[in-house]
C-alpha cells in the first residue's frame, strides 16, 4: 500500500470518526430520534489525483478487508461502505455506521476517535 493511499484512507476515516465523536455528545437530539441513511461521496468529491477516481457501489455491512484504522470498532449492522480508486495505486474507503439510538452512537464515537487519533499519529510518523 503506498503512502498516498494510506494518507487518503486515514484522512477519510479520521474525518468521519472525528465528526461522529464531536457530534455525538454535543448535539441535543430530538426526542423522536430517527436514524437517516447517510449520503455517500461521489468520485468527484475526492481530492484531485493524477488519474480520475472511480467508485464501487455502496455495500451493506463491513468490508472483508476492514479499514486499517477502524478495524473492530464498528458493528456490521447499520454499516455501509464504498471503495474508491484511481488507475494508479491510490484508494480510499468511505464507511458509515448509523446507530439505532443516540446512546449507541455515543458509545461508538469514543473508540472511533481513539483509533483514528492513533492512526493519525502513525501516519504522521511515516512522513
């Protein structure tokens, strides 16, 4: 796996996890909580690359080859993912998990934030 792929995957995972971690405890959710299905990025939403990005369809569950910085932190239930790639050895994955309740979302946010901080530190050491 090249450094560009690691950086891109780590950045996407870090962004998603930190967004969840920041939003979960701070946002007052309405009494009638409704877990909406999140939207996924389009290939054109990813950072510019020397060749165009392509995307697989959105899939339910966890990928067989779990994301390196979030492996073991999310349940398959409520999880969807989409893989992206360029013609070169560059790839990214967007993974979303929708919890059934705000309390479950808060429980997921803590471990995700910890794992992504660890990953961000490890990636920074590589560069």
